[in-house]
């Protein structure tokens, strides 16, 4: 996420063009190796073991390394060594900027200070950002009173990274008393068997904004753009069901059972009224969608 969060800031202040930013990220992709491939290359895992972990990862909200350790294929020390070989995203982004002579290292530090001030982040927040860990970054973009929703937002971001595009990122979330949305898919998580921070039910949604819903839908169903509206909404609903299912599974591990109701779809613009709505901008391949969370207390 950090490459776009910081990269977009560089574009906004005129230090990079959009074309240069995309070229930098493409170079990062050329050198970044997936953890499973690294483990096999280093002969720490077999191909069969890596494939097995990938299959598990497709059905649960966990990192490759966490699953590999649970299955007994890797140790924590081995994971740490592999992550060092894989490289930190912020450092890789900075390295490409310097190698391509787009910025000097001291310029980048000044840009980071400017980014920090613009967003009202603390030094600790900036360390969280540099980590490129969704669990540490997501809370930075939520209002303080919305921290209960960081878990399900984190599930969304991690699932998008795995299934849609590893360069996804989010914007500042906002509470709204009324929200107009375009084409959208919604699903209710209901019938909690135990109190969940005071909520009896949650409803989440994904709404089109600037082509983002179409990108998410096409990537998830493995199709090319453009999609027919009905196909886009069906795929978006399946993706939303996957996110909510992973969240419900995490609740069940804590002894809280819940029920997922079937997704519902809106093919035209609609307005959400008379309820508090958390609107979270999400970006995939440069296109924006809106992740929506509503809670019934």
C-alpha cells in the first residue's frame, strides 16, 4: 500500500508524473518474489507444500508464512529470513526512485515529513506506514470512533491484496449520515450469538465510484474488462461474500457464531439514509470503489 500512498503524494506535489509512478511500481514488481516461491527456491519447502499453503490461504484470512508455520513447514526464524530476502515494500520503492534518479534519498525524507504533516500522522504512524502491514496501516485511515470496524476492513484489504492486486490501498474513511452510491452490492452479517462490541448485526457493501468495482469484479472472476453490469454485480457480490465469510470465520474462532444473508444488488444509483454509514475509499489498479459498513446497535 505504501508505494501508492506515498507515490500519489509525490504526483500531487509535482515530484513525479503518473507515468513515472507506474513505471516505478512496475520495476518493483519485476524484482519482488512471492514468499512461497522464495521458500521453494531456498529448499525450505517443497512445491507441493507451497501449493498446499496457497490453497489454505485461499480459504482463510491468514498470511502465507503464518499458515506455513502452523503446518510445520517453516519456523518463525525461517519466515523472518525469507521476508528479509523478499524486501520491505517501502525500501524497494525508495530504492527504485533513487536508482532511476527520480529523487535523492534526502529528498525522499523531506517528502515523508511533508506527507506526515499533511495527514496529521505521528512518527509512530509513519513507522506503521513504512511497515506496509495492512493490520498496522488500516487503523491510520479510520476515525477513532470506528476502530471496531478495523478488523473487517483489514479482512477486506488483505483479501484484495491476495485476490485482486497487491498494490491496493485505502483512503481516509468518513462517517456519513447520508450516502449516495452508484451500482452496488450489499450483504448483512446477522444473528450474532454473543455481543460484538454492542452490535446486533453488521451490513457491508461495495459500491462503484470510479471504475473500482468493475476492476475488483473482473479480477475476482478472472474476466476481462468491460463486464456487463449484471456480471459485475454478481462477481462483486461473490467477492463481498468471501470477505464477510472470512470475517465471520474469525468471529467463530472466538466463540461468536453469525449468519451471512444472501447479497442484494442495486443496478442504479441509490441513497442510504437515516443510519450512520462508514465510507471507506478503496483503490485497485488506480480505480476507486467504496467499502461501506453499517452497524445495528
